[in-house]
């Protein structure tokens, strides 16, 4: 499994629906980028200038929302993940 470093998190992106409400099948380039996913791994946290480490707010298993252009796509073991800094996350979905 991947282990993020510092304040990074690894997110398994939720698939977007293939069809619209009206039943129209969307082409890959017409779909909106996903903005929700599940946190699968969390780094140790951010290090402040004083050397103190700040623990991450999110935990493994949290469902989160993020900006559609945030993160870096990574393929690992035939699965696509997003790796991003914790401050790129917008909200935890409860």
C-alpha cells in the first residue's frame, strides 16, 4: 500500500455516473472531474517552522470533498488514486 509523507493524503476517487438524469450517456471528456472520495491513507502531519508536528484532521475512511483540480493522479496496483496536501481538502462528508 502507499504511505503518504508529511501532510499529504491518498484518496480513492468516487466514480461519477455514466448517464445523466435523462438517460444520455456521457463521453469521458464531457464528464465533470470528481470532487469526492474516500481517504485511504494519511501522512504523519505538517511540520511547523518551530519543529512541532500538527496532526492531520482527516482519518482513514473519511469521505471528503476536494477541489476538482487538486491533487496528483497516481496509479498503483491497477487502482487510480489522488495524492494531495491536506489543506487542499474542502470538507469531510458526514
